[in-house]
């Protein structure tokens, strides 16, 4: 059975559920294991794409002003959690990742910690 994985990310409702990773993890845990695994693998793959976009940008342009690795991970997963449109913007223009990182934790323009926690379904 083919599922639209971006639609699954949207249905997780990162922003709509006020970034409540425990609620989202609980909902994800109710899905069949094979579906849950596909969604988690997809999310990790999209995060890797954003990391790769940053690396490519920094080779050609300049080093992005992003602080800690932990903070960068939070921003990357936050962007994936916001869905396909936000992801596409960031993967095509990594300066948007930098801007979101530096806009302040918890602000609408910034990010929340951490969509990756939703993938740990043992909360």
C-alpha cells in the first residue's frame, strides 16, 4: 500500500498540536508498526536532506551562522515537522534555516524543540 508520507507528516500536526511531541508520539504509536517505521524513516531522510543542503551551501557560499549541533538538529526537525512547503523552501535556500535558528526559540519565526522527539513512541 502506497501512502503519501508528506501527508502523514502533515497529519501528525506538529504546529497544529502546539508542538506537543508527547501527544504526537502517542498518536504515532497507534499506527501499524510498518507504517510508523516508514514515516520515521522518511522524516529522518528529509532531515538528512536539509543537512546536505547546508553542507552544499557552505562549500559554495559561506558558513551559516548556526550555533550548536543540538540546536541545529532541533531546527532541522522543526522544519520537517512543518511540512513539505516549508521543507522545500529551506532545502532550496538554506539561509532560511539560519534565519529560523536565529529568530529565537519558541517564536513563530523560530523553532520549537523537537519534532524528532515525536518519533520516540514510548512516552
